[in-house]
C-alpha cells in the first residue's frame, strides 16, 4: 500500500510518530499517552474514516482505511482505532449514524451469537471483544427471526468482564441481557456475520503485517548494532538467514493482507474470491506472526524478552491479533470446506481468479 | 521503515483472463488427444517435440519479445498466465521452457544481431531446446570457482572441461554456458568468466546421462574436449559474465514454476477427501490453500514489477525461498492428511502414485536454480546486512 501519496496514512503516521512513539509509550507506566493520542486521531477524523459524511464520519475510501490500519500496525497502536473504524463501518452498512468516541464490535468471534428477541431487545454473550471496557458504544450484529440486524448499543447497558489478551490489551467478555439498543435496523440483503468476521480479519491482518514490518526493521537495526565475538551479529550467516526468513514472513503477511484489502475494496459482494482472499490473509498473517515474531525475539536475545524493550509491544500484539474475528484454525477449516464443496477441479480456477 | 519490502496487489488484466481460457481449451484438447496425462507427472516427457511446436504455433513462446524475432510483444503478465496454466496441467514443457524463460532473454540482450535473427524465431516456433551450463563438479553455489577453460584461438575459442547437472543437455540443440577466459584477479574473484552460446551435437562435446532419484533422466554431465566456438558466439562482455548472470535472476526465480511443481498432489487430495471433509482434513487443506494463494499473489506482484521495468532481485529471491520451501513440504503435508482418506476414495491409487513421485521430487526443489542458503544470502544483502 502506498505510504507517501496517501493523505490519510500520512496524517496518521504523523500523529503516531508524535504521540505514540513506541519508546515513549513503553516508558509510560500510567498509559497517560492514550488520551492525547485518541484526541488527535479523533480531531483528524480517523476513527470514523469508514463512515460516510452524512452519517457523521469522514468518508474515506475502504482502501484508504485499510492503509491506515496497516500504518497503525507499524506503530502497534493500543487504542481502539481499528475497532471504532470497524464499528462505524458496520453501522454504516445499515445506514446508522456513528456517535463520537470509542466503539467496538460485538461479537468479535464467529462462534458467538447475539439474538434479537421479539420485543426488540438484544441478548447473548460475546467473548474476546477488544477494548469493550474502553468503548462508549457497541456496534452489534444480531440475528432475529427475520434475519440479521445491526444495532447501536450504549456500552454501559452491557455487562463487561475484563480480560487481557496475550498482548496486554483489553479483550473482554460482553453479556447483553435483554438490552434495548439506541438504534436498530435490518442488515442489508445478504449481509451475514461471516462478512463482518472476514472484514475484521482483514483489519487484523493488516495490523499484523504492519507489526511484522516494524519487527523486521528493529531486528535489522539491532543486528547491526549488537556486537558478539568482536563482530556485529549481522555478519554471522546464521543471523542473516534468520533475518532473511523474517523478511519473507513479513513480506508474505503484507502481500496477503494488502491483496485481501484490495479485493474487498473493489468487490461488489463477499463472493468466493473475496472469501479466499480474506480467509487466506488471516491464516497466513497469523502463521507469519508466529514464525516472524519468534525470529525477531531470537535476534534480540534476552533484551527483547524484557518489558523494558519495545519488541514485545509488536510481537505479543501480533500474536494476540491472531485470535480476533476467528483464529487461523477457524478460517482454515472454513476455507477447506469451501474448497471441498467446490470440488477438486475448481480449486485452481479459484486460486487463479485474481 | 528501511527494510520494508512491498508487494503491491497487482490484478491480472482482463486480456489475461481471455488468454487463460484459450490456454485451458488448448490443454484440454491436448489431453483429450492423448498428448499427455495430467495425472501422471512422473512420465518421461523429455521428447514432446510436436507439443512444443503446437505451443509455438499458438504464439505462446517468446511472448514478450519483439515481433521481428518472432515474438508477440505481449506483457509479462500474459506470459505468466500461460506458464501457470501449463504447470497446473502438468504439460510437457521441459523441451521449451528453459529457452523461453532464460536463454532467449539472454540472447536478446547479448547476442549479435544475425544470431538473434537466426535463433530467436526458432525458439518462438518451439523448434529448439536449450540447456544451461553453469555448474561444474567443483562449482555449484560458488559459480566463480568454475574452471572449464575457453582458450583463445584463431577465429574463436577452444573449450576444455566439464559441466555437470545440465538439465536436458541430452536433447538440447544449444547451451548457454559460462567458461573461464581469464584467471580471477586479486581484487575481484568474479572476474574472468565469459558467457558463450554453444551449439550441441558438435565435435568435442560428449553428453553423459546421470540418473536422478526419481528414476528419471534429466541431468547430464557434459564433457568438452577441444570443442571450437566461433568468436561471434561470445555473449556480452569477455570476462564480465558475472554481471550478466546475476541480472537475469529475477526472471528465473519468481515465476509460478517456483511453487507449483508438486501442486498436483493438492488437487488430488481435495478429490480424495470429497465434498464433506472431516475437520482435520478441512483445516489442512485450508492452510495449504491460504499459503498457496499468498505465494501466488506475491509472485504475480513480482511479475507486475518486471512488467514495470524494475529489477526486483530481493523480492524474487523471497518468492523463490518461500515458494520452494512450500512446494517441498507440500507432498509431506498431503501425505499426513491422506492418512485419513477413506479406503474407498476412487482416486486413492492416483493419489498414492502421485505422492510417491512428489516425495521423491521434493529434495531437489530447494536446490535447483540456487539453494535456499544462497537465496537467503541475497535477501540478507538486500536488507543491508552484508
Ligand atoms: C534438478 C536440478 C536441476 C539442475 N539443473 C541445472 C542446469 O540445468 N544447469 C546447471 O548449470 N546447474 C543445474 N543444477 C545445479 C544447481 O544449480 C546446483 O546444484 C546448485 O547451484 C547448488 O550447487 P551444488 O549442487 O554444487 O551444491 P554446493 O554448492 O556444493 O552446496 C552444497 C550445500 O552447501 C551450501 N552452501 C554452499 N555455499 C554456501 C554458502 N556460501 N553459504 C551457505 N551455504 C552454502 C548449499 O546451500 C548446499 O546446501 C541443477 C540442480 C538440480 C537439483
């Protein structure tokens, strides 16, 4: 994704560089950096990037929003930017205007279900909802007897059990017990929970790819500084080969994620080709997070295993992001079933469709 | 970010899709006519001269080259589509593939005009086969250790020495080879190698076949004894072959042939598990498809870079590294999953026969065209580590 010629990304990168420099964040034990960062992002209209002007957002294209998420991954930004963007996007699918402030998506896992009761109330439980505790509103996808609905819910109406994911970010359990939404509308024809999960999965893929780019960058830099046996460790062939593999994993993650983003941005519907792209991105990026992250730690030795070093902010978050909106095992099973249903002779035509 | 490598999500243009349909239709006809069996990758296909000519007649060889040499002036992306369809169908491409991918482009860049006019149209017609003469008994990864000598004589050079692992030398009409014209210098051990066009089946060349562990014959030893090569068969700069050899690598390393060589076992596994796979099979297939899809998107992206006139040496090396490691593991992963296939699967025997061959093929995949270790060295250089 183009970095320099994209005004949305440029704006975001400038804000991240000023207010979310990982080293500063790392040394700030009270998270006092979060409020000013969120304020700057909000003033730039970034959390509501995917919400059209007439629904209160800044109306950026899907493509620009995806590029923004990739940049957010490069800074391992720990504020609910991706979540609020996705929530705004979901609400906009049903023509619901987005409120101000932090939002998140309910449910965030393909297995969890929220149901719409006959009296118009929402009930159900959703685990692993990112930043639910920080959110003022939830964008909810629920199932009623007439199909899928999209609702805006006041977050204080839900019961939240706090949790932390592997990356030390909030990942909470949200229970809705006969909650009346602020607004509720039918989802567009054909819109299903799978679409939301694929969209969320691509968002996470772009963030993982960004984190891997950052890990490659700091690992290369570290290997050129650290001296052992009177040489920079970057001069040892074994270290070079590890970094070459990390570069490969980072490149694969970025290629899969940007390809899926491009597919969604240009598709009219979530057809099989988009499904292939989005599911593949989540699977491959999760694999890259595992392989790439372990190499980045290997290159850094013990220092990278400390809370004082910034590496874990990328590596653990990339690992944590694997779990949101369906893990790679989930999507692999689903993609495998799709391929099997289409049949052996349709596999290559599917792969070669783009 | 200093180290970031970009793989833009290139889409194949509409005319590629049209071409893809034509290639599929052509291959379906060839299969129906019994030219080859797509389910039998282990056949001996060294000699499929008529098939080569028919591919040439379609205009699918030398596709990107100038029309005056018999080419079609089409894009790299169109050539890409033809290559991948041929690979996936297991078509017998060995006779023309090296010339189309590598030797032709080298001649286009470095051969004198009259040689281009003589040879390139024949490659485009699918009439001639090329071999690559780089490796020697004591020089593989370390190309600059090559010793086979080209000694200046009246009107040309006399060649003495041995090339080895030369694929298809036994059926080749020509070889593009590097020979030593001078010793390396103290400052530059890469100095002193020159690229030559060798006409095979001439006095002073003896080709000895070498069997491979798959049971096939593809490799050869090629022994030169006072073999004469005329001056106008020198390609490019005398003593400067190393520059020429490295700039061609992006073409050799990032194509679909670098991850599709064992692909057929995946199709066959999907056939064997049927429409309702158990969870383990579904997950295994899903992961393999996601990995394949990702590599293909990277490879298409590199084809787009080549089309745009770039020299993506590092990106191409990454695609070859990831791609060949994948195609090497693929038969083993499919074997894991095939353990759960019902005894009654109608294609069980085909799958087993294919796995047997793919597992024997696998070890070579990360060696041919430059080993994994050498590629990772190139990537490391691209990252600024050396
Ligand atoms: C199927 C097949 C077809 C081939 N066809 C052709 C052909 O048509 N023409 C042709 O010229 N050649 C051909 N080759 C030869 C191929 O290019 C060489 O095998 C390859 O370059 C490796 O050289 P080598 O076999 O001499 O191994 P070596 O160079 O001896 O390498 C042995 C091992 O040492 C490692 N190694 C070597 N140097 C280094 C280093 N600096 N750092 C780290 N590790 C190192 C290698 O990676 C490898 O693992 C073919 C090979 C195969 C398998």
